């Protein structure tokens, strides 16, 4: 008997006593083959230990049975949960998933999209760095659907995201309601629409309170714990009369970093400074001082993005009609120990 490595579809057909076309139908269109023939072919496959070369099949078909997912930071639990939501939906619909991490680098994002194009993916779920991405536009023109997630709106694409302006407003209104009037916003880079929109929401909240001081903004190169630590140390070094009594972090990773940074400088949370984050990742509730945050439905964003992508793929195959949609989710305040009323 031939080794498993050398077994081919022709060997399966010979052992089952059928044509190669019949073997192909058993694998791809079993409804057109009699149950008895299906049983013979299946028995031959099992006896020979034949493994279908999926890559070769996809190459012949000119497309794969996979989709790509690209996020800005796979270490951020927000994106990990988003990926899980998208991957589960894709798996349930018979699609494999390739995962890419742009690491908040535009050139890397473009390179990943190029690689997915070369791999003949059926579509891409993308958490983009910039509002406009030429590589995504090119894929769309080539007939490869792209759905943008963690993005409020973008012409020509389906998008799924939060109302980040409202989220920023809710976060800072919470601090204002607790009596804080000197508030800082920490996060960056400011070119990210999420960062800019959350800051805009914070400014709207402050504008509604006459005695509140202007928002103190601290930009960071990335949205991670290390950036939060550095920002907190900078704020802690300010004179008491200038130091904010409360800080809004652009995401929970930054907020957790600020918690560490303030502690390292001898400042207590919430006694000396309040902190509120954004996303409500699992680590926010598990922090040394549980963090207040603006909750995003992370799994839901990923799942909805994948659902819209599958609909676009089916529409391209002529199975249904599809109209681009913008799904905008509402923020939810989660109050914990890191925020408290001014003494």
C-alpha cells in the first residue's frame, strides 16, 4: 500500500471503484451521489488515510475558504475579545481565520492587507489605524469585502463601533458629577479617531459646567500600560494646584498604567486622584483598585463585524442582497472604586 504522503484522489477512486469526479462529488456535492457510493468512497478514504490538500483545492478555485482579521494590538484584551467574537461567528459559518496584528503601524497594516490579498481571502475584518486606508480601498475594488470595526463611520464600508464622542462625554460627566473640576485626558496618538472622539466628548462635558477648568490633554505614542505609567508620572510631578484631581484614560490599558504610575509616585487612587478608563476589559475590574470604565460590547463588536462580512461574501456569491450598514453602539458607564466624590 502506498504511504499516506503519496496517496492521491486517484488511489481513492481506484479502491472505491469509481471515477475521480465521483470522489470529488462525494467531497463537495454529496447530495448528487447515492448513499451507497458515498459509503464506498468514505471507506476508501479511511482505509488509505488520504488527507485532502485544501490549499491545492483553494488554489484551483482561485479563492480560499478563509477571512482575515487585523487589529491594532493583540495584547490589548479589548481586541482579543473582539477577535474571539469574530472568529466564533466565522467558525460557525465554515470559514477559517487568519489573524494579523498591525501594532498601530500603518505600514504594517498595509502589508498585512497585501498578504491577505495574496492568500485569496474571502474578506477582511479590520480595526483600522487611520480613517482612510488605501490598501482596504484596493481590496474593496478587487471584490474582497472589508468590514471596519472599532470605527464609528467610514463611507463605502460596513462599520461597527461605539459612539466614542458620547462615551467620552459620559466618562467626564461622571467625574464632574463627583465634584471634580480639574480633569486630564490621557491617550494617543491623537491621529486615531477613537482617541480624538473620546477627547471631544470629554470637552463637551466640561463645556457644560461653567466652573470646570479646560481639559488638560496628555498625548502618548501608543495606547498601552507603559504609556499610562509615563503619563501618570508626568502628571504627578505637577504642583498640587495644577495637578488634576481626576484623569480619563483613552482606554483601560492606559488607565491601568496610570494606576501603577501614580502609586509609584506616592499618590493614592481614589483619595489623591481619580481614574476612569474605556473598554471595561476584564483586567479593569481585577486591578488593585478596581477601575471605573466605559463598557464596550467587545465580543458583540467582533461578532457583528463578522456577520456583516459573511453577508457581503454571500452577496458577492449571488446568495443574497447586501447594503452597507453603520452599526453604532451606545456606551455604558461602569462605576468602581477608582472614582469617588471629592472630599
